[in-house]
C-alpha cells in the first residue's frame, strides 16, 4: 500500500519573498531584464544608423528627452547592481587555487573591480570625457 507523499505548498509567484537569500537571487535575475532592454536599444540604434543620418538624429533626439534620461538612469543603476553582485559572488563560482591554498576572495573581487575601473577609464578616454 503506497501513500501519497507530503508536498509542501509553495506559491508559484512569491516563493522568493520568504528568504533573504532568495530575494538577492531574484534581484540579480530581474536586473537582466534591463540589461536585455539596453541590448535591444543598441540593436535599434544600429538599425536607425543604417537607415541614414536623419533617422539616427531623430532616434537620438528621442533618447535625449526626460523619458530617455530616466530609462538610461534605470539601466545604469540595474547594470551596476548586477555587476557588483556578480563580482561579489565570483570567489564562490571561480575559486583560484595556488598550490594547496586558495586565493582569498577579497583579492578576486578586488581584481574584478580594478579591471572594471580601468575599462571605464579607457571608455571615458576614447569618448573624449577625460
């Protein structure tokens, strides 16, 4: 005689609200939506650039309005949140072993932030800001 096993009821839409660890996981996953939106925006920008100077100028004029500014600010904030979260998780996902010992996580995270800073400075330099 077999009995039905107990299945704990779990909400399909709010399961991650019960534990802080799940909340952090879902926040990282939700930020990817904004990064995907930015990728689609870049593809649309390339399409407008291929359509000619007038189409590209009109597209850029739309981005310079208040809606474009707020959208870019949201994308920037979510991208920064996503990057910092993944940098902080990197020592667990990619431990570096030197001989018998493992490299301390703070060095791995610090290296990621250093490369990010250098890459940002290079982009700012080529953009003419620095």
